[in-house]
C-alpha cells in the first residue's frame, strides 16, 4: 500500500522564533511516522527550516514556484533556488493564488512542469468555489483544472501529488464530508487513470478544514491518500494527531 502524505501549508504565517518552536515541537513529538510528512513554509524561512529539519522525517515544501527558469521576474522564486534549500515539494495552483493572483490553469500547469523537470514534486491544487458547487459544476471545474496539468505534463503526471481543496472548506471550519470528498477524489482518480498507467501511485490529498477531530474519517476513504492542512498545521499537537491518523 502506498504511504499517505500529510503536508502542512503554513501560508503567510510564522516568524523565526515561532517556526523554530513549531519545528522542534513537531520533531519532538514525531517518532517514526508511518506516513510521509512535509511542511510548506513561506519562502524566506526555507533556509531556516532546511537546517531545523535536516535529516528528519519531515520534508520541506514551498508554497509556490515560478514557471520561469530565471531572469526578470521580480518577486518570483525559481526551482533552482528551491533546490538549494532542500525543497522536495512545491504547492502549485492553491486557490488563494488562483483567486488573489489570477493564476490560470495554464500558469499552474507550467509551474507543475517546471517543478517536475527539476525533481521537485508539485502538489497541484484543484477545487470548486461554493457557487460552482451549488451550480452543480464541481466535477467540471476540478476536471478542467487537472486536465491542464495532465495535458502539459504527459506521462510525468505519475510524479505529481494532487490536492482536492474545495474553496468553500478552506479556513471556514466547513469540511467536506468524507463522502463528498471521496466522490470528487474518485473522479480525479479516474481522470488520472485515463492519463497514466501509474495513476494508482499518485497521492490525492484532501484539504479544507482538516483537523485533529475529522482527519481519521477523511483519511479512511479509499481515494484519500493524505491531507494538505492549513490552520491545524500551525499547532503541533493537532498536526501530530493528524499524522498519527494517517498511520
Ligand atoms: P485550512 O486547513 O486552514 O482550511 O486550509 C486548507 C488549505 O488551504 C491548505 O492548503
């Protein structure tokens, strides 16, 4: 059976002191995890976390990456830069980037492609808004978002991680029910199977108000291979409980 992946998305939170305390609390509370674990930190702190998490069971992730290799792209961070700090994963196409920074499906696909080419695993986020769900468009939206990434990446798709994050469940305390989440995960799995012979080894994470209380039920679903956790990843005991639930 493939290992589950529990990834924390710290978003724009933290600071030198808080990061150190959180990383130390996580490392102190983590025996040998049965699942893969990662934390996706703000770019300025990757160097700090590279040191704090060195030789540990917690992999380092970034929250975004440039689709460009290098050059005149003010504010962007390249895959080569991430590699220098030991980054294993990069979230791409988070709904907050799509919403506040106008990232298109094509831009997200290009970022995934750039990450894959550098040996960084893109965590490709897809998810519908509340209005889209209410209009019965959930499947159409997530399939369109994933199709762009499949189209741009061909057989390399087997190296990605997908995260289904319904926008209405992010930071709202409203979690998709395990059945609602499983339903969409099954759709995504079928789409991946149609594109790759290795679709069953692609981890499809659920994200959106996953917490210590609801993680076990969500993670018990057949196509939920882990979680992408925002708020609860900032509290060591909660994140550790979620990791234990994935064991
Ligand atoms: P919350 O867990 O805070 O709802 O955030 C989910 C998320 O967006 C992870 O990427």
